[in-house]
């Protein structure tokens, strides 16, 4: 249960976020770095691979997106989430000058940059934890970690909590001042170097009171910073209120999009849209249909339905995120095994490939979203619903966008919900009725 502190208040999200749409990339995979190296961090040569992302910035702009959401970039032992030094770029990616140059290149194109803040835990190679292992409970770094007992002796295994059973990830003590000061210092350090916001990794595993202490301190220096917490389960609205985060990831909607489409169950999708709508009274969620931790949407729903998922993403409220490659319809399945994430975190080609039909779909939907920024926090009504067809109407008093999906293998007629023009997809609009082809979809405006 999340406890609200009456002395903590959450400011409105920065004004620029209403127009923000992100392209999410996992840097280590994208630039072809080895994610399970055998050489310790300090022994690795600096390889200036981050510059390989610069040619992709024009692709981001071409899609109509204006944000780059980077996965972990700090020095780490393996996959990037076992941080060793928050103030150093991983040598497999380059150095600080490479990251600053990438941020500058993005900003020159009107693209904002968000970094992945892994602040729940660090890797066992982190110098502060190594000092604790070597010096025992009296180490000056002991206060940084979530120790389960204090009467252990030097030379014994450190009794520290880990992250969800991953013993290489040692948890920080979020009740004490040491971790708070560290995270504030890290966040402001990189904001000082030009970034625009933070994805807060595993935010659901951190007490909201920790963020409520950290984020106001960061906002004192950077009032326009945006923060979005990774929240997989739990009461997101209460967590946002208690933590002062601007947003959280909308996993419930993501799951309903792919389950609803894959299982031909529009009732699940409609229910999730209604629950999503209720969150808007508190905050605007960060929406997505793919990321570095899940099976590609084209694999999850089938390639012919990837456009349906994109149509929902860009026409319901939220701050939309496109996972790199989903706009091409790339396929990959996440597997629960060692290396099971590798397929969904591939190396990017040196330059963007030629657009596909799905790329053009993304361009059209993003352009529609760009013309209608009010979609960021507008409410959605379900105006038609069967197992295999749904019509969603997202609207204000002055404008409306209608999204119609057909998951069946036969054409279907659905109400047009007062729409007058087909903007994307395929549909025949006549006499206030929309005829969708088999497995078709359309987005319309009033």
C-alpha cells in the first residue's frame, strides 16, 4: 500500500511534454557492443560506438518523433543495469564527450534526450560495494546499501538485498541519506550536460518516499526535467502522487493491446482503455507497445496486426514511445533464459533501412498526433464493441479522433462516431458508417 505524505505535492509535468513522442533504443545492443564481456570494466578500451546512433537521428525526425529515450549508458559489468559508475559512460559505448555530442546532435534536430536511471541497485563490481566486501560493516560506503543485518563480520558474504533474485544486482538503501544524495548528484550531473529527463528504472521497487525526497531537489535546479518511472504493477496513480514522478510506464495498456489483438478479444482492450482513461485525473502515462524487455509487437500480435497496435498507441492519451525497429515491423521473441533478451535488443544497421508499409503507417499516425497535441491527455470513449471489433473515440469539446479496429477475417461495418474523414488505415466511410476490410483498421477525424 502506498502512503501519501500530505507535505509532498507534485507539480504539473513540464509544458513541453504535451508534444513529446519518443524513439526508444537500447544502446549496447544497438551499437553492437558485447553485453556479456569477460574483461572487467576498468580493463576495457574505450570504443566510441555511440556516434553510430547519430545517423538514426534524422530517421527519428523523419518519423515525426522528437525524443530519444536511451537505455543504460553508464559503466556496467554486463547488460547495463548492473552499474559500476554512474558518472562514467560505459567504455563499450565511448566516453562522456561521445554522449554529450550525441545529445547536442539530437538537440540540433529538435530532439530531446532522456537517460535510463538505474537507481534501485548497482552491480557487485561497483567500487562502493567492493569496499563494503573488503572492509566489512565499518566501511564508509555501508550506509549506501540495503543491508539485512549489521552484526556480520568482515570476510563473510555481505547480507545485502538484491533485485528480484538477481544476486549480481545489490539494492541501495532508499531510507537513508547516502543513496538520496548519490541519485540527486547523478541526475543533476547529466542534466547539467544537456539531457532533458530520466526514465527511472524499476521505480516500482523503490519506496515512493525516496523519489519524493530526490525529485524536488532535482527540480530546484532543473524545473523543466521530466521523469517517468518504470512501473509494471501496482497502483500507479497513488505511486505518482506519493513520489512526485511525472509519469509511469503503462504496462496494463500494453498487455491489453497485444493480448486483445492476439486473442481476438476487444473486450480486454476496451476495459484497459477505460482504466487508462481513469489515470488522467492524476497524470499522463507513458504509453508503448514495445520495449527492450518484451517480445516485439509484430511477433506478439502477428505482422498484419502491428498497424492496429500503432493506431491505438497514437490515438489514446499518453506520452507515446516507439521501440526502435517496431516502425519497420521487426520481429523477435523474448525468452526466459540466459541471453533471452538478445533477440529484442539487436544491433542496428549502420544507416536506417528503406521505409516499409508499417513505417509509412507510423509516419501518418505520428503526423496526426502532431496536428492534434490535445490527444496527450484527452479522454477516450468506447462507442462500439464486439469480440473482434472496437471503435474508440478520443475527444475534447471541439475535436475528435476515432479509431476503428477489425480483428476478423471478414469485412465489418461499424459506426463512424460522427467522424467525417479517414486519416490513416483503410476504410470506406458512408452514411455515418465505416466499412473496414478483413483485418483492417482506420483512424478518422470529425
